[in-house]
């Protein structure tokens, strides 16, 4: 299903009218080439073009469509008409002259083999003449040579003046090496698992690059390197037969989704997440999906605007009828040795995806200060429960499990609530983002009666004992703060952990201390109001529990957060009171 969806996405991209939006055709791949060797028709090196452009503190090379790379191991294997400076020029960067000579010979041999098929191709003849001369000496005489020499063995390719395309992109050359690849299609014909057509299966699938934490050279989704993975004596790709064309299509599509700068990927914990729509009509959803969950450094308001757009689209019927039935795919990938693990896979109709995302933001809604974001991003919510606020300190599977729960509407992992509660206890505070995590986990993973269900703001009618104890603790802290203005540390710093887990061991002492604090308040009306609030909270508590479970510790934290927010939120005047005030003013 995953490979079929990626194959369909490749076909969709290839059907676009603008060539710039299309993916590479079979036999080609996108590659960043920092330096282009500009050749005259007679093979002379005219110049070395530097394609890199400054982006921030880094220089990023321009991408070109070049012949698909060869899978390289420890042996010598040359790419066609592009490769590193060692292969193209014979530059010794590692003090191994014999190996570099083999690499340069292998590179030239591939050019000669292709030239035997199309002997009159001008661009290929120019490359042959350049390689048969002294390529390294010719390059060293150019102005940009220092950049290559100090560039950690950069990639090079060729262009023949006055062409704008690379030599490897010339139509006759592309057709020739495509035919050569087709000639290699030998062996037993088996039904392709993607298309169903019988063909010789691809032996080794192209590497997938761009997965965070995986090998920089790339890793595979489909591979067989041990006897335990094989069956009936079959070798490599024959164990899961996929035609060469289909293998090229799905790997090219996935690599384009994972590419640097792609707007169809985001990082969720350790899961590199990509997403795409089945139909080109839903490109707007593709472009906005990332902004729903990830921070945009260039446009901090993009997230809020996309959330509002989502709500508007649901109300205006954007996903009504057949439009809502079109599929949308979300795929989470994580590193696993030399392979890529599927962290989650969520194919669903657009209507369902939009509804679940809307439910996610509705569940997150929580009273907050003006400085807090109205719709926090998933990245910020995950890091809020991590040690030191760093994503690296999150459990490996947490991000993927949370994203799966958001899109499927299922319960959130218990580890997320546990992490939020433990961070509250360790740091002895309940900030907005952590309270929002606790709220969504309780709503979906630990449902209760409607009366005890977590709400957006303070619910004075909630009878849950843990929630009321959180409110009680916040009220006792407020009494201490008002009795001792400018206090550096409150009961929260000393007692929060114990109060939220073993209430009976703490609250008896705290209630005795509050009498001392109330006596210090000069405003007796304020003291009476606080006493009344304590009575209202304690009215439904009864005996203090010996121990609070993990969900109840979350309810304690939410009760504490709600009550603290209520203390610092100005009450809106009742309509009757406003009318009375106006009447009095007019009579005067």
C-alpha cells in the first residue's frame, strides 16, 4: 500500500504541465552538483562554474537531473558523466594514488562504453577528449581550482558550450543510457507487487536519503541482506518483486518528499514525516499541512493562519462531497541500522484528516496568558515534556505515536502523559504547554463522566477529588503569596511533588500553615473570600487520598493550572451590572 501510493504520487507529478514541477524521468535523479566543468567541443576546459549560493551561513549547490547513481560499497564503481573529483579528475584526496587511478579509469570506461552506442554525440565526444588529455592539470589551471581542492572531494559534471543543459541531460545521451538500463532487465519474470505486470524484478532498490538519524549515504525500505530474510532460495529483490520502473518511481517520489527544503515533510520526534495528496486538486492541503504541526521560522504566524483556514474550510464545505473522499497520506519514517523503519502510516480521506486535526486543536484549547500561543505546534508540545526542553531527550517512539493518535482519533500514548506529569513534578511547575498536553491526554486516553471532563477554563463544579486538590494547592499558594509579598519561594517549590502524588502526607500540614498566612492579611474582606473559596473546594473532597494514580496526578496539575489562571484573569462584568451602572450614571 505504501509503495503503491508513492508510485501513484510519482505518476501524478509526471503528468504536470510545468516541467519544473515534474520529478526526474526513469534513469535520472536529482543531485546537488557544486561545480560544472565547462568544455569546448574539442574537449578543452574553458572554465569551472561554481553553482553554490549562500543560504545563511552555508553554501548550497544547485540541483541537476543526472543519471541515477551507482550503489557504492568499498569497491570502485563510477557514475555516468558525474561523480566526485577523485573519479572525474583523478584527484588524490586520501593518499591512495593506486585506488584513484582505478577510479578515474572506471569513470572513463563508462564514458567510452556509452560512446560506443552513440559515437557521433558531440557532448560525449567533448568529454572523451577532455578525459583522454590531462584532466587534473587542466582543472588546476582554472581560477576555481582552490574551491575544488579544499572542498572535500566535491561532485563534478560537464557542460558543453554554449549549452544550458549538462552533457548528461542531452536527449540522445538520456535515451542511450535508458536503453542500456532496459537491456539489463534479465532474469525470471515475476508479477510486480506495485503494478501487477510480470517483469524481471529490480535486484537492489535505490537508497532513500533525508531520514533524520539514518546513514548519510541513504538507507532502504526494501532490502534483503541475510538468509533469514530470504525465501525459496531467492536473492535480493526477487523476495519482494518490484519492477525496475516501479522501484525507480517510488524511491524517486520518496526522496523528493524528504529532500532539503521540501514543504511536504516535518520532523515529529525521531520520525521524519512526509505527506501527500492523491489528487493534484488538493495541493493546497499539502502546502498547509506542515504549518499545522511545525514551527515556521520565516513566518511565525503561518501556523495560526493555517489552523484558522482549516476551521473555515470545514465550515465552507471545502471537504464536502467527493472532494472529501479523496485520499491523503501521512508516512512516518525512522532510522533502523541500514534500513528505514515505518514509524506510522495513515492513509485516510481528506474529510477524515481535516476532522481529526480540527478535533486535535479543539481538545488543545485551554485558558492562557496573552503571551502563550493560541494553537501550539506539535513540536513545542513534545519538547515541553522533554528534559531541558530538547527533542533529543524524548522517548524514540513518542513523536510517531502521538502523530498516529492525532490522525486516527485514538488514545494518546501513556508515555506522553507520564512525561508531562513527571516534568511538572521535577520542575515543580505547570506551564501552559504542559497543561495542554495533560488536557488532551486525559480527554482522549482517560475519559470520565461529563461532569469530570477536563474543560478549557476553571470548572468549579468538577467533583473530581484530584482536580479539587490541585485547585486547593493553588489557593493555598496564593494565600501564602499575598501574606508574604515578594516571597522568593512558595509551597510549590517544596511540596508540589508530594502534594500531587501522596496528598495525605502534605495537606494537613499546609492547611495548618494557611491559618498563619491568613492572619497576616490586612484586608480582612480578602481573607474572608479566600476562606470561602477554601470551603467551596474542600466541600467535595472528604478524606485526603493516600496516593494519586498517574491520570489523577494529571488532573491535579490541571486543577492547579486552572485555579492559578483564574486568580490572574479579570472577571467579565455581568450584563445586568453593566446596565445598572449606566442607569445610575444617567440619573446623576
